[in-house]
C-alpha cells in the first residue's frame, strides 16, 4: 500500500445486509469529458492478424441478458479481436453460483468475483485455483492503461494474500451526496446547507411549512434509498468521525458501527426523528419507496444516490411540480469530518483460472489493457454513432436502439472499465453544459478532497464474518429503538459496550487490528 493511499484509507464500511443498492456500481458517463493525457485513443486491437481470442467468462447481470449477436456486441468483439462466451448470472443469485463454482473446482477461464474477501474465494486462492499475476504484470511497463487509468490504489486494494491475483474492476470512488429541493430552499429564504446543523435546520423549516397550501404539514424531510444505519448513507457517519480507527484497551480495532463516534450518529438521527424530519417508516422503507416519495414531490431530501440522478429526478418531479429544482448539498461539515464517503474504486475483480495456459493468460491481460481506455469507456457507454446515439448541437443523444442493444450496464461487465472520477456525476440524459457545470461545481466544493475510505472495505477478519451475523439483527433493532426513542441513548451505549465485550467480537477486533497494521503499516 503506498503512503499516499494510507493517508486516504480511513473511514467506515457498509454492512451489506443493511443496504439495498444497485449492484452495478458503475458510472454512466456522458461521453463528453476529455480523455486524460496519455490515454489510449485507438480502440482497435493491434493484433488483427491473430486468431480471435476466445474467452469463457462468468459475470454478473444487472439488467436483461444481452443479445451477443446485436450490432453493439458484434462491433465490440471485432474491435477487440475476441469471441466472448459469457455466462450471465443475475446479481441476486451470484453469490450462490460463485460458491458452487468454487466448491466444484470447475472454474471458468475468467471469473468475476464481487468480494475479494469472500472466504471461499480466499481458500480457492490458497489452494492454487487462480493465476498469481504479480510476475506477469511486473512493473506494468507493458500495461500502461492498467497502471495509469485504474482507480487510485486499485492494484493495492485488490490484492489477495498480498499478491495480484485479481484484475480490479474500476468504479468511481465518489458516488453522491444528499439531494435537496433547491426551489423549496429559495421559496422559504433558506441558504444551501453547509453543515449538518444547517441541514437539520433547513429540513425542519421545510417540513413545518405549508408548501402546498393545504393547511397541513404534508412534506417529509429526509428519506433514504439505503439504511441510515450505515456511514455510507449520505456519508453521515464520516461527519462524526466513524472514519477514525478506534481501538479497544487490548489494542483491537473496533468495527465502525460499534464505536463511540457511531453512537453520536445515532444521537443525531434521533434528533432528526424527534423533529419530524426523518420519515417515520425509515427503518422499513424500501429503496423504491424512498425514490417514489422524492420523485412525487413529497420529500425534501434523498440520500444515497449518484449525483447523476440530480437531473433525472428533477425532470421526474417537474411532471407534478413544474418549478422543481434538485441539487446536491455541498460536503456537509460535522463535528469530526465531512459527510462524504468514498469507495475504494474497486467493485469486484476478474480472476483467471490456473487451468488457462500462460500464453493465453498474456493475451487476456492484453485484452484488459486494451479495453481499460477512454475510447472503450465511451464506446461501452454510448455504442455506435448513427445507431445507438446521434450528436445534436455537440450533445450525445441516445436512441431507442441504444436501450435494446447496449442497455444500462451489461457492456461494462466484461471489461475493467476506465476509471472516470466523474462517472457518477454526469449523465447522457442531461445537456452538455449541465454536466460540465456539475463537474466544476463538485470540484470547487471539495467533494474530491474531503471524503474518506473505510479501512473495513479493505481489511478483513474471518472471525467477524462468522460471528457478527449472530448479533446483527438485534443490533439493528436496538439502533432503531434508540433513534425513535424507545430506549435511551445510555441504554443503547450500554448495549454496545456489552457487544464489544463478547469474546468472539474481541477476537475479530484483534484480527482487524493485525490486518490493518499489515495493510497500512500502522
């Protein structure tokens, strides 16, 4: 892990069981940003004289199974000089399928793995099921695209047992911030919030106002597409310092949601609930319900959505409230940081079966090197000009055929995806000037400098994986009770202290501490 990376790698991680998020994770780039200096600008394979590289892959599916004989996929395979034999597995079934593959030993040539800490995968790596790519990659002099256009720290963060078995799948590190109705702020004379206190006060004024003139308080304050019991939901936990590694008296690294800082987050959410800001059904609200409430103009703020949806949500709300304006808040400052959460920039990875001959492994690496470029990023986002998109006044306008042939995420699955830090900021649905203004605004607000990365998204503990599920549902229940006032904060803290004394969890904290020291040198 580089020294630069160690400085960035702090924060708190998400609990998968608490989140219901879109698994695709990738950014829908607008195709309107310029390629960084040195990026590949030649999308054609330079080995056309070779027999097409036939590859067997098992990957995740987040939408409809694509027709690999359509115009897009034919062109993709022509450009890359490949023949792709892809087994598409629905995301909801992928872990089950992955476990069966690893248990059987019948591993495809290229296997996508969503979680590099998944215990069956680590065991398979230990047993020699996959190629150690470290010596083949070397100093990356043969793979400049993989080196220069992957997410920052991606090749460190994707190591398994300290080596590069995995080819990281790049995704934007910055996803989104809390969305808010700018038109309602303007109507009530409220400045755009800059701190958590400002945010709370603004939402309180909105929910107390009679915006629709019915004489009733009918507007919700805050709804969330993800559980607010995680630091990733709006990054709220990071504003309270859950990003700071916290050790117990034995030197164990306490999991983020069991720290004193996390209790401060619970206290803040408790105040929001008491003020009538937080939706009463927040703990059981489905992601689709949260979005529907916001799109129907019934909620003032929505968290845990990509910035690129500011525009599309605004267009939806305008259908019922024509004057609607949606924007994201600046990074909200809290008592110990900012409400900004970064991911590692690695969303799963490709592993190559040890059954694949070395010469073919090298060609597979060449394929990933070729496609990890701005040209392929734009191509997988937009498709073919004249078929999948047209240029109108300099803007890219997608066609109906784009939805049929390209779709929202399938083209990203068999490639690493060129790292675009604005990938979850811009959207092809918005005009070029809107996207450009959005990128400049987020840069100026410091969104790319004020966030944190969870160490728990990198480090691991086998004991935690085995032990925490025994307590998880009770912990969720107690957290909700504390927020809605069914128990006192002192009772909640006493409960957490009892958890932290559990022998199994204390052992897990020791393992976290050791992995943290090994990974970050601290």
